[in-house]
C-alpha cells in the first residue's frame, strides 16, 4: 500500500473471508477506501464513509464475440477455411487424424450448423451460461492445451476469455495448432 501509494483497496470474498476482510480493514485504518466483491458476482459493493450507504458498481464486461464486426469475421473465416480445405483435402489427406470426417465438418460449417472454433463444451450443470450463443465448434480454445485441467471452473474461465478477447487471429492460431483435429466429431464433448 505504501509502495504503490494505494488509496483504494478492493477485496474479493472468493479469496478472503469476511472476518479476515474486517480485520484487515480495521488494521489498515480509515486512510483507505474499501470495496468488496462478493463471491461469483459481477458487482462491487463499497462506500466512502461509514455514514454513507454503500454504492453498487457493476463490472461492465465487453465481449468481443458479441459485436457484429467479430461475428461477421468469424463467419467469413469459417466459409473461407471451408472453401480452402475442400480442394486441398486431397493434397493434405495425411495431415488430418480423421480425414474422412473433415468432409462432414466442412459441410456442417458451410451450412452454418457448426464453426471451426467454438466454446469448450461445458459439463452439464445447473448454472446458467451467460455467454452469447455461437455455433458449436469443431475445435475449442483448449485444443492447443492437451494437459490442462478440464474442471468446470477452468472451462468457464477459458470460454469467458475466448468471448471477451475474441479476434479472428485467435481462431487462426487455434486452427493452426489443432489442424490435425479438424476431423473431430463435432457432436463429441472433447
């Protein structure tokens, strides 16, 4: 706090318990402003004074994948790659793990039933997915990472990062790293 001249401190109840937060606030004193982010929330609760009612700040997360520009580019990439793969398939037959399924995937992508890259399929849970709907992918952001823990938290975070930071270049990188897997069965949860 002294080193960086911090005048506002934000606690997250997912990382620190309420008792510890209160203890730290009383130890650090009233020279700082405090805010608290409730666990699994998209808002911050805080007040500048003990006599004032707490303010509620919402975290405005912009998801690139939800913009018309990025959606259009994603579809253009899907069609462009399909158009490129169809004639090159005969030359690149050896490149794919399941070369015959690549044809099925090309057809599914062209008719708009699938995309070359989509979200990581999430395990069935009672939680409501707040990410914008996109076509189910043949590949996912986890494709390049074979040894990553596939817990539901990891999947949810990676899907959020994919949606928030989406660019066509991100899809191209995933496709380049997972080119052997373009023959994946789009109905599987891998």
